[in-house]
């Protein structure tokens, strides 16, 4: 298991505001392919601030989100209070600690979180917690900088490498879908949904602060200088200060 405790503490504000939502098409695709009808229970692994949990909860009687970050879970609970939602619970728990006390679920999801987990163990535990015919759905959008092919993405990466020299992007040698295919799950479905969003410079900076590799707390008093360098560089690329971000929502679905 990769150590994630504390990794995102202090990032919840930026995560909630700047990460960007999953597309409506992705949520609708999951509901259609898994035959969701508003019944049953959902478990969202590594739920964070609830970016995936909230839109998926509309298709279930009850929803549980689990995460190791107190900061993220408090943000999710606060949203529930503001929206007066009483069908969602939030538990501080690693996905590797799933146990029978949680009960059984019609669906288990993980949004941009599975790569942090002991994937083989979590697949086994998820299979055990699903009802017969239940679905596992792994989804994500990847990083804002994508394949670093656009000028603004390259510039941001250069500056990130300068200010966060020890940051490393986590990569697995075995793809998620390959592990799912080798597990007890069956009827593997995969797909991608392409779209585009516009980002301004504050949004780009906010997104970076939402990540595990560019925490604002790491910069301390140098945060203002980091932000100024990004601002100046991006304005030199496009004086409007707005940039197009290609977005790819992916999904990996399998059934018990």
C-alpha cells in the first residue's frame, strides 16, 4: 500500500474548487451500463471531497464515502450539511481496511484514487463487499497537464519541476484494466469521454495546489514567488490568461 495519510491534508479547499467535475456524460454512462435505478447502496473509495460521490449518490438509497484524509472528509460533510443531505455517510478509513461491518453494496466506485491503493487487495475486498451482480467502476480524468503537449502545459511543468524538484508522478507498470481482468470480476467494460474546459491562471494555480506533489504548505513564504513566476510565464504565452484544457474522462467497469 502506498502511504497516503496526510498527503492531501490542507488541499481540500483547492481540490473542491479547482479540480473540475466529471462530465455528466460519464455519470450517465455509469448509470446506464450498470442499470442503476435509485435503489441499493454505493461505496466510494478514496472519496476525497466527494467529486464522484455526490453525482453518483443520486442513483442510490444510501451512499458511503471513505478516505484517509480528515481534511477532505470534513469538506464532504460540510457540503452535505449545506445541501441538507441525509443519505450519505463519510468514514475515515483506508480502502484496504474494507470489512464486513460496512455491509454489502450494489456498486463500488473509485475516482482518480485507485492508483494510490494496494490494487490487488482492494479488488479482492471490493468483490467480497459487492452483491451478486454488483458493479465496480474505476474512473478518472488524469492530470490537468495531460501529456504535456501544449505550450502552456509544458511551461507549467517546467516551473513545477523547478519549485518542486522532488515531485514524482506515480506510474504503475500494470494498467488498472489489466489487474481487473485478472481478478474475479467479469464482463470488463472500458471507455473514454472527451471534452474541453477553459482555465484561467488562478484556476491553474489552484489545481496545482490540489495535488499531492505541489502542496502550497511546502512552499511556505515562497508561494507568492511561485505564483508570480507562473503568472508571468503564462501571460507571455497568451496575454488573455485563459487556456484550453483537453479533458478525458475514462471508465473501467466490471461485475461480480
